C-alpha cells in the first residue's frame, strides 16, 4: 500500500464589472459610447488536505479529504485502512514519505492505547529514502491533479464530490501503475546516498 498527502487550496472565482467613460483621446477611435470593463478576481476559501492511498497490486486507490494533515488525521486514515478497506489483510505494508506525522506515535496521540496497539500489530511502515519520495508509486497523485484538480474548486463539499467521482472512474476503469523503476536501478541511482557495505574478506 502506497500512501501520501498533499494540500489543496479552495478558491472562489469571481468577476466584477464596471462601466467607465472612454478617455477623450479614444473617443475618435471608439465613438462616444462608454466602455464596459471586467476585472477577474478570486478569494481563498481555506486549505484542504488530501490523503491518497494506492494498492500497487490491483486497480484500487482511495482519496480522503480532511481539513488538516495532523497526527489525528493520519491515525484515522490508518484506522479506516485496517478496519474498512483491508479487514482481512495481515500485515498491511504501507510505503510512506518522511513527514513528521507519518509515525506509529501519531496513532498513540490520537487513539486509545489499546486501539493504537491493535492497528500497529497489523501495519508495517516502510519509508522512502530522504529526498527520494518519488520512489513511492503513489506519485500517481499527478494523475489526480491533471484529471480532477486542474481547476478552481470553491468548497470542501465540492472537492470531496469531485475526488470521489474521479476515484470511482479510475478504479472501475482498471487503471494500474506500470512501474518501470526496478530495485537494481534504484540501487545504482542512490548508490552515493545508500552505499552497499563492503563484504568482509
């Protein structure tokens, strides 16, 4: 299971109209009529967070819209992953970046200790190397941005509906990730950061 999160601004689009008289120098060119001018403007309606989950072994992804991406939000995403989406799977291996809230401690901060322990017994966290979060296959989030988030969306409700429609269409179409970057290629590209220990003679 690959996971990541990304912020999304909610923006309201507007257009104001004002009628102004043309300058004397322009009357000869444009006539005596006043000219109508439009000014495009936008207003920020806050920021929303998207948690994105991708199963690399089948055509399944899940996007959860939250107000923040704090430890509490991450913990509840993990709870849904265990209890709702994969109730029979054990263990669930989750690939994550190194965000400070993507830790087992986040579950203990947000949930009762017994619940946190229950979830963590079924979860395995695997972190991408520092400065190499692109190794996480959930970079498919770029598809989400290009197909669904490439326009201004004003409210959280509208964003949730748009994302849910994209998620259903993408899952039902059978779309999967064709990951071309092999383990061997990763070892070569990251050799300086993660050298292979020399064998003892």
